[in-house]
């Protein structure tokens, strides 16, 4: 029976795959059905994931097993219920209290983490001695790295008009940004193509058995 | 008061988290840790709110017979089946309300939630994202028209990275002698990724990071209030 259900599962997967790919021709009922199934299943998956992996271990288990030591957790539980009041239009304003905690915490955490990881750490990694290594390629590369980072930052400085020497430097920064976008684009194309290859593997391997995995 | 109190809460919580970074001792350290735990729980409720809101919106569309309303029934049924299966029989790692029988496990080969995940969710998500490969072809055409030095650089970088990261790149430049190995496409792609690409990414990261810090400060100080709604 397990093998039969496996085969049925494969056929369901094939139907859904073709239903999604049918959008390449034009929007049609099969695509719409598959799209709505995807929305429903994704929402259901994240609903269950949140309950089992966030709320049960962090709230329900500590509160039900040792309330005396975890009674403070009733505050976020209360705020969480206030958050759900957003669904009732007459009292939706109470959700602002819970939202204020989430927004305040996020702002505080982002302030700390972005300052450390995206500003200070990147700055430290850029302030290097490019001539420390004897390798010519590495010296050129590290000079490019320093110049590219500095000119890129200058491009993002909009408080001064981009003209003269400042404008020329900003222009060099744009070139580095374009190389970066090109590399990112190349990687994105490759990742999407690899997903497509995965789909073809599924159709030709798992379904038709023409190719061996 | 419906706006002032939330703004005060945001100010207090945000300031506390930042201060705890510089004074990691009691009470700031412990309060900050507690707040981060609370944040996780409230965020969990926020995710639940999102799913319930989707449910509500779909029900409203169906009851008002909005255009294409029968399709929204499919979304509701899919959502309900996934949630019921997850709650009743649990997931691969979590037990549900009802212990799953061996008969059912042998029938599906998995728990019902995992069966739907494996054969429906995985296929749907992979196909949906692979669909973008086709649309990228037209996007590439627009992006790769070398009309200016900037778009030429984008084109050259993308082509070199794509060729350098695939086997065709190695075979195209495989004949070049080892003494000129820096001309091998995989090496050129690695050089681009390691230096000019990192430089561009680093500039974006640092400037975006400064932007996030500025936005965080605006929120904490109550200058940015859009999260409280328009009323």
C-alpha cells in the first residue's frame, strides 16, 4: 500500500508541476488551482510550524510545567492575544501594544546587529594592508577591494552633488556596483536553472523512469 | 493614549535593548534577554495572525462572490487539511493530539502532514521558483543589451561568472597553459567574486546598514510612526 501511495504522490506532484508550468502558455484554471493549493498549504505549513516550533517550546511547555518560575511568560502570551485582536475591527487598536513591543525590540536588535555586522565588521575587513602579501594577484585584488568599497560608499552619499572629482569617484563606484549586480544576476540565473533541472529530474526520473537519479 | 502608550513602549523597549549592549549587567542584561524571548513568542502570534487573516480574507471573498471566488475555496480547503493533519497526527518530529496508528503510517509511508509536504508542497514550491528561469530569459535580454559602460560591465560580469561556475567554462579555457592559469574562466570568475563583487556588496551592506540604524533610531525616538496605523 505504501508503494501505491508513493505512486499516487508522484502523480499528484506531476499534475501540480504541469499545472504551474501551464502558466508559460497563459493564465488558466489549472494554474489558478495549483496556485491556490500552494497558498493554502504554505499557510497551513507555517501555522503548524509556528505552533510546534515556537509557541509550544517557548510558551506552553514552560508555563504548563513550571508556572512559578515562568509566570512572566504570561505577559507575552497576553500581548500575543492582543495581537490576534487585530482580526476584530472594533478592538483592533489594542494590537498596537503588542506591535509596539515587537517593533521596539526589532529596532533595538537591528541597531545592535547591523552596527556590528554590516558596518563595523565590514569596515574592519576593508582596512587592510594590500601589500602585506607578496602575491601580485592578491595585491591587485585587495587594492580593487579597497578602492571599490570606498568609491561605492561615496556613490551612496547623496548629501553632496555628484560633480567634479566627487562625481568621478562616485562614477567609479557605480562600475563596481554594476559588476556586483552582474555577478549576483549570474548566480540567480544559475540557481533558477538548477531548480528547473531538478524539476526535469523529477519528471524524467521519478515519474517516467527514463533517467536514473 | 491609543498612540502615545505604544510609542512609549517602543521607546522603552528599543532603548533597553541598545543600552544592554553597552551595560550587559543586571538588570539590563537579564531584561534584554527576557525581551528577546518575549519577542519570539509575540512574533509567533503575529505569524498565526497572518494565517488567520488570510483565512478571513478568503472567507470574505467567497461570501461576497468576488471574481474567481471558487478558487479561494481551494485555498481554504488546502489550509484546513494541512492544519487539521498537523494538529491531529503531528509532524515528523512532533506528536499530534492523536497517536498515529501503524496501519495509517504503513498506508501513507509518512504522517499525513509530511505526506502532503513531500508530494505537494515540495513540488509546488520548486516548480513555482523554477518558473522564474523562463522569465529570466526575457529579463536577461533586457539586462544584457550593452548600451552603456555600466550595462556592459553587468553583462561581462554575469557571463564570466556563469561560464566560470559551470563545466563549459573550464573546457573552453582548459587548453591555456598552466603558466597563464589566471586566464582560466573559473579563476577569472573566482577573482570577480572575491574582489570587485565583494567591494560592491560591501559598499551596499555598509550603506544599507547605516540606513537600518537610522530607521531604527527614528522608530525608537517616535519620529517614524507609520507602524501605528493611519488613525
